[in-house]
C-alpha cells in the first residue's frame, strides 16, 4: 500500500487537500516512536540518577523530588514554607 492518499483536512468551513504516501506516514510514525522511546529512556536514566544520588548521600527522596519540581515550577520556597507553617495544624 505505497499509493498516494488524498486527505481532506477541515478547518471550520474551509478545507484543504493534502497528498502523502503511506511510506511518508509510516516514516513519520516511526520518527515519533523513536522520540517517545528516547524520552522514555531519558526518564529512566533520570530516575536511576536520582536514586543513586539519594542513596549515596542519604537524602530523603521525596523531598529531593519536590525541591526539583519547585525549581522547575519557579515556586518560591519561602512562600511555601510560610503557608505550610500556617496550615500545618489543619492536617493530621
């Protein structure tokens, strides 16, 4: 099935035609799959790196992960600390 496809792409009332081959579609899907596999491997590498670091220095894993998420999210730890101190008594 290496023939050309004529695909109608709709955007509101206006549509436009696109022509591509099954080989082009398969190549695209292959590239996406390769990228997804790369991302999966990178996530596994980061997880292993984090575990090794936490084990080596005896750090609390959960707190290290939260600190990294806070940095990525541009969260002010002083504000979080103040909120935490003022609501800690509300949670068992």
